[in-house]
């Protein structure tokens, strides 16, 4: 009985992509990326400030128009919140 060897089928090598960039091109990409990240950071800071701290214009509030304006001799006081008693430790 004769044993025959199977012929190996060679696979075609996969095509590889290769990027060839010079030092100036890499620096240009780095500068553009830095500018984009800086712009996004500043835009995020601006958006966060506008959302969290809206402008406090005195004349635009509809509630402010109902009340008489304060004179300079009146003082505005903020309410003081005081605890009802001492804190107690929780035991289990």
C-alpha cells in the first residue's frame, strides 16, 4: 500500500497597509490634534459655565418685576438653618 503525501496549498499573503509619514507630517498631525483638543476643552468649560451658572440679570426675572425694588438702606438677609439637636451615633 502506497501512502501519498498531500500537497500543501500555499495561502496568498494578506495585503498590509503601510503609512509612511515624515517627521514634519507627524508634527503637523500633533499640532492639529492639540488644537482640536484645546478647542473642545474650552468649549466644554464655556458650556458648563453657561449651564451651571446662568447670567444673573436683575431686570429679566419675571419674579423680580412683581416686588418693589430694595432701597440702599434695606439689608437682605439670608435664612439661617440651625440643627434641631446634637447628632447621635447610630448603633446596630
